[in-house]
C-alpha cells in the first residue's frame, strides 16, 4: 500500500506542474493539515483514491469551504482496507481560535476515544497536525508538541505517526524519527510517500477484537 502524505505547503509538483504520473501508484492520500481545500480537492480528484485529513491550526476556512470529496478523520478511527487510521488534528493553543488545544484539552479528546480504541484493539497509523513533545517539535508554544501523543504511542504502539506543523524552513528538519515505542514518526511537510507492507498491520478480520473484526469482514462482503 502506497500512502501519499501531505502537509503545510502545497507541493508544486502535485499541483502547478501536475502530470498523470504524479499520483499513478498512490492508494491513499493523507493530509496532516494547513493546506488549501482546493488543493485537497484537486488531489482526491486526480488521484482517484481516498483522501483522509485532519485540521491544522490554520484550517478555519474548512468550516465554510470544506475539501469536498475528502474524508475528515478527526476524533475517530477510519478503516481503510483493514488499516486503522486515527485522526487528532490541531496545534497547541497559543491564542484564541479554533483547531488549537491545551495539553489538557488534547488529553480529553483522547480519553473520549477510549471505547472506540478498545473496540478496534488499537490503531495502526496516528495522523496529527502537531508532533509529539520532544520529537520534531520546537521550543516556542505555537510549535510545541503534545506530551499525550507520546503516551498514546507507548500504549498502542502503532506502526506510523504522520504529522506536519514544523516546516522545512524552520531548520533542524528531519523527515523521519523513530519513537521509543517503535513507531516511525514522519513529518509530512510538503509531500512524502510511505509504503506500508501487509506485515505492518493485522490482516482484515484479525485485529483481536471480535466486534471490530466482524464489522470489517461484513463491510467487505
């Protein structure tokens, strides 16, 4: 499975200089936030595959102009052909406004997902806008990561975490970081492609959760 991850900056090679080969082998597109809705609509149309997204702290326009044809995965676990994808967008709250949270508020969001996480027996990919505290974030409050993301990774050990928010131009940019939980953390700023093998997540119907496995098997039939 090939996943195209995008965030923060519209990639000219995918928009201004798009060619039919640009998205030819992409199975899923994931946006980690702060991208123009027209850009996401263009990608989902030309890619002919699902596009999942979370909100960045600058995505207030989505309320009145959402990216049509794309799937918002905020505060839920999305099943894509057996891959369990959890979405938690937004940044650290540094001023009044939407799509920003204190550490306590983000912890509450995660706590409200407890029943769903039990039903799905965890998740395979965490999609956020902000990084986890201490892993690709910055010292200033607007770009500080969430400590509760570290707790989430340590508890469920997903294979991947995709995020944005920290741009290449900020310096000290690393595309990939390995978290102590074993999760590969990927900064999707601009664009990057992640190849996920069948061995990276449980086969459909074999997550260990009877209810969720039954649901996904019925969904496929």
